[in-house]
C-alpha cells in the first residue's frame, strides 16, 4: 500500500484494529472518511468485515487502495443504479456495481487481497448469515449489496443471496475470538420521522431500520469502539451524488471521536 498519499511515515504505521463496516447505501461513503481519519493517525485496518456499502468500501481498502485513493475513485465514479426489467425486484439491476468492481479491483480472489476481507450476505432460502472470505470477490460483494425488493438475489453456487444487512448489518461475527480490538462503524442512524418526506423508498428504509437494529445493538457490544455519525440520517440510500458531503461527515466525526477517545498511535 502506498502510505505516502495518507501522509504517514512507513515506520509509524500499525495494523492493530479490525474494522466492521455496516451497510447503508450512499451513506457508506462515510466509511472512507472514517478510515481516512484513522489513517491520519497511522492506523490502518488489520482486517475488514463488511456488508453492502461496507463491503464495497472495504474491498477497495483491502485491495490496496488508500482511503484518499478510494475517495477519489468514488468521487469520479457515480454508483447509480439503472432500470432493467426483472421479475424479482423493482427493476433495478446490480450491473452498475458489477461494472464498477470490474473496473477498479486489481485482484480477483479473496486470497489475493492485501488485507483480509470478510463479506456478509444473507441466504435467501433460510435467512441465515453467510460470510465469504474465499473464492471470487465480485459475486460476494454483489450478493451482500442486493437489497430485497429493490435488487434481485445474486446466485452463488446455485443458492440465492441478498443484502447481508438483513441478518447482520454490523457483521462482527467473523472477528469474534479472532481479531481485537474491533472498531464498529455504523452508517445507518435512525432518522426522525417526517410525514412530509414519505415515499416508498423512505418507508422501506425505515422498515429495514426497525428490522435490523436489534442485531446491530447486540453486535455493538463486541466492539471496543463504535462510531455512528448522527449527521448521516439526512441522506438516503441512493444519494450517490452527495459523496463529498457524506465523506466529510464521516471524516470529521471520526477525527473528533479519535481525539476524544485518544485513539492515536503511540511510539
């Protein structure tokens, strides 16, 4: 990894922290800001576990990009889903995400990544969590990002998988009894209810919030540090055109969190 772009001396870099990155649609851009704040202190991930947006952000970092390089990629490439007729969803296809990953990933298999990555998806036949850490990367990330109703399931080895956030939106499970300390980053704060902003997508989002928050709160207890920028609640799943605003919220909140909790590199 080219550390120089993050203004850190090679001698000062440590990989003591394992990061868990939640789903959250466009709010996942905040993950890159959070990781940049840690990189400024010389702290890079020892491993990353992510689902949905967290898997997308995490795979770039594990593939060898610095947070600043990943930020530039997201800034210049709009992850906007396009309509495509399908029997299993509202008509949105994951082809846009597949094209993004094919264009930017430099490795094909999990085993080739520079930092261990664990991608969580939900088995659509039984609702169970499935963690991918071996084999092809792109199908796993697509499966972890397939929000039901909006996107069709992704088939891997003949089984349908959907968004991992349904079974664990803060997927700490791969790290239990394996990696510590753990930094949990959750980019799905519950927004205040506003009847004036009702829509199908907003109502679906709010319903998903209620469905997943119990598991999130349980998994928070396994994190030594937990970061959830409240300013993200103003953004929706598909606000992909607001990268800089979302990134800056993650960066600024994480900088303040690191200072408050004294999470700095000690020599």
